């Protein structure tokens, strides 16, 4: 039996659940095989519910055959457990929502193989953000127009996407209000023979790594190799740094500096931060809040601060929506604004952790172009953490974590 497989571009509104309600009641001839049937979701939202149940109610549904908790597993390991559990229910169709987010190359290949095999047995609806992640078995793209399903061949959609222009940032990068007068070391982050273990399991083994002013680094490694552990040590959130040769902005960790002393030198962004910014704040005030280190703006800014924030919005082409509520902006515009917020003070170090997860092709391209511009036109060092290879990203150095029996080791690679 041949099944119809649908791809749908992911949006916040309507949600995948709202899409599904319309699809399973549609009279469209390509969708009648889904009418009235029950499906199941392979998504981060579904996985988060199991994590919450485990934390709050000791419900170990996904991990009952192991001794580890979900939060101690890598993204790939969690996704595998969820997939296995969902298939035990023999769903009549499967809905997958950005299934490859935060997965390394190996785990992506394994999940794609499993989905391809499953596609022979049941229909699969895939919500995607990046076109290179659309599964090859998907035949049609579905759009909702006035609660009506509009369907076109995938080949037509891909041709349309290829012809879309990408925004370039032509204005110069705005300068900070004042240059730092502090005498700071050239070596911002310096790790010397660092080791980290949890519950007698070695995570990092003999890590030696130095990030200097203005350098552009990419941190890479498979799921579970310790990338997040390294990042938390750099931003001052990991107590495992104490007693080791971890030097942050010229001071050895544990020598009397506070977490605030460390973080005032860092601009940080990860998509998981997005839930923090739900207040009634304009796009302009969100950028200004980077000067105050607050989530939103609660004090009257000076004219100088307002003008600087406007320059940043002009840079990313959003000056015409400066008074629009940040919460209602597109995902791409939200992230561009948060990068401006992080950069408005020109921090010594900008950390971007999986920053393009959930963005479409055009949004990811714009984001990467802005990162490249920051690298070229500022003295801010950049640490870019990701599994996904972005062709337009051009770091000067790569720190590659490789798993061994004694924990992950680090290798420095200079891209050609």
C-alpha cells in the first residue's frame, strides 16, 4: 500500500496541533486516508512532557529499562527512547516536528533511516524549518489558507525557495557608547588540562583551550561529548571549574570573582532563552535592555541609548517596527533583535548556542550573515556552538570534541 506523506513549514501560528485538526477533517482527496484517524507526535514538546513527568511525578515511562534520568541523556538518546515508546502504540500516522533539531550527524542519519523504513507502513506528516531536512519520501507541501488545505508538489516549493533573496546588512556595525578602559588580557578564556566527571563517568578529559580577543570559534562534537558542560564552565555556571586551571577574563575561577563579574563580559544567546521574553516590550526597548542587563526595559533610557538602539534596528532592517511588541514578531526577527541586544555593549565574548534551531532557510542565512559581520567589524570574540553545518558560517578556528573511554578530548582545527 502506498501512503501519502506531507511536509508542512513550521510556524508558531497555526500550531502543528491546529494544522492536524484541519487535516484530519479535510475532504481533500490526498488527505482522506487521514480522516478520523489517530496519530502521535514526535516533537520536543512531547519530549518535554515526559521530562516534566519524570521530574515532578517520578514517572520513568521512557527510562524504565535504564538507570539514568532523561535530563542526563543526550538529545539523540532522548529522541530514540521517545520514538520507540510512540511506536509501541501502533499509531495510524506519525507527526514529526523539526525532528532533527540539536541532533548530531550520526543521530540525524539514524533517525532518517528509521523514518524512511516507517514511511512504508504509515503516513508521515513532517513539520520542517529547513528545506534540506525534508525527507525524500515526502511528496507534497501543505499550506493552510483560510482553514483550507492547499497542496503543491515538493519540487515546485523547493524551486520557489531557491529564488528568494537574502537580506544583506550594508550599514556599518554601531559602535558602543563608550570603549572599555579596563586593562584586560588578550586571552579571554584559558582552560588548562581540565577534567570533568559526573557520577564516576568521565565527560571531559584533559581539555586545553584558549580563546583570545576577537577570535571566531566554532565548538563542535557529537551529542553527549560535553559541549554544554564546556559552555557552562565558560559562563561561570558550573562548579566543576573550581580547583582547576580555568581562567575567565584574566582571573582563575574561584579566586574571589562573582558570576556577575564573569557574565558582564559575555553576550549569550540560545533559543531556549526565548520563553523569558514574554512581557509587553517593544522591539526598541528589547535592544536597549541589553545595556541594562534586564529582561525588558524598566527604566527611562537616555537619548544616547535610544539612538544607539535605533542604529542596531536600522542595521537589521527593522527600524520601521521599533514600536511593535517584541512578542508578536517573527521567529527570525526575534532572534536578530536578541543578537543586537547581546551586542549593543560590544561584550568581550559572544556565545551563540544552537542559534539557528527552528529558523527557516532565509532566517538562518540572515542570522549567519549578521554573525559574520560582527566577526569582521568588532573586537568581540565569538563562540558558535552547533551540530548543524551552516555553509555560510566561516569561523577562524574549530574546537572539536571527540568521545573516548576516558571522556572527550579536544582537537583544534583550522578550516581551509
